[in-house]
C-alpha cells in the first residue's frame, strides 16, 4: 500500500510540474495547441495540458549585444573599422517566435549589414563628427526592418572608429593646416580693423591740429616715465613755424 501511495504521489508531482508553469513579470509564454499558436500567456501561473500544449518562453527585457567590428569603405574611399552596441527588446512575443527562427541571431546579422550600408554612404568627416545623427539613422533602419519580427530597436551607439596610422597622420596635418588658416584669417582681420582705426584717427587729427599737440604731450609723458639715460623725441614742426619765417618777410602789424 505504501509503495502505491508513494508512486501516486510522485506521479502527481510530475504531472503538476508538467502542467503548472510560473512566469515572471518580464516573461511571456507563447502556447501552441497541437502545433498551432493558441495565445500568449503571462505573467503569473498558467496551466497547460502535457503532450497537447507546448510553450515557448520569451524574455521581454531590453537586450544588449555588441556588433563585431565591421570593415567599412566610406564615400570618400577611406577604409575604417567600426563597431557598435544595439539595444532592443521583444514587444510582440507571438511574431518573435513564429516569424523568425532565431530573433537574436537575425537581429545581430541585420545590425551588421545595416551598419555597413548606412555608414558607407557618408564621408569620414561625417563619421567622426556626426555620430548622433548616424546612430539615429541606423536605429531607424533597424527598427523598420525588425518591426515584422515583433522587435523594437530602442537605441544604437557607435563605439569605436578605427583608422589606419597613415590616415591618422593625414587628419592631423589637415587639422594643423586648418588651425593655421584660422590664425591667418584672424591676424588679417585684426590688421584690417587696425588700419580702419588708424584711418579714422588720421581724419580726426587732420581736422583738429590741436589733437596732434595733445598726442605729442602724451607721448612725452610716457617717455619720461621710462628709465632711459638718453631720450630722443620728435619736435612737431608746428611749434617751430613762427621761427621759420623767410628772411626779409615783413612782420604783420596788428
């Protein structure tokens, strides 16, 4: 009697294990009834009929995977290696199971080909300077193609852009030339503004001769503050003009 009870108890436990399934909050179960999709269950406790119903568990949490480095030739014929990170999750468990054999592998392969296709349309400068825009472009293309699989690509981030050593030196020379060009432009702009100010000052001085005398006195004060053993300063001709009258010229009478 006791062996029979123990056997029945073991059989009940086995049937309970096969019949009762517990799904976590982030899990869903796609239930097949005699090979046909019945419905999606979860989370919580579900009951299935062993041998008649089968379930496939699907994790709804965000998944992250690295896209291996891809050899890419940019639009300006520069060879680079780029890798990225893709964030996605399952939003439709039914399609994720019945529309594609392995949605993880399919999404990974699609991300690699999309990375090469999108980045190959841009030049190297855009690849280095416009990562945010390129991330959005890749994410949009991936999301459109995986929508039929019940997959939502939430984000794509380009991690590294590896360039060969010769191209790094060329970029450094280009950056140095750009800095020199900007320095020359700034210097020329400064010379132009200085010339404008000098022209304005000469017009003011020519219209007001007293301004020249004031400037002369100011220069004398600046020279006097310096500790020089010998000081040379110009003497304006206007100060000597009364003493330089031609010989024999009569003095004006008041």
